[in-house]
């Protein structure tokens, strides 16, 4: 059972994800469009990351309890 626990993550980390398969497919079918697809995927990642960061900032600005919990977590993590 422990062997399966170690082998499964290794197999999953080697397998390509859906983004990689999509880029490979587009590149194989349409040539250099894989570069455009990669730029689109990276742009989407940046937009979603910014949205999450702004959303968390709003939560921490609106909730004193959430901000205090975050501050306590940061203080304990530094020790």
C-alpha cells in the first residue's frame, strides 16, 4: 500500500496536463499557433491570479477578524 502512495504521485507528475496536451495539439495541427495558445494560457493565468489577489485583499480589508487571523499566522510562521 505504501508503494502505491509513492508511485501514484510520480506517475501523475510525469503525465502531461490538459494545457500541455492542448498546446501540443494546436502546434501539431496549425504550426506556430502553439505560441499564441501559450500566450493566451499565460494571460489567463495572470488575470485569474490578479482576481484572486484582489479578492483576498477585499476580504482582509472588510473583515478585521480575517486580517487578525492572517497577521497571527504570519507571526507564528516567522518563529
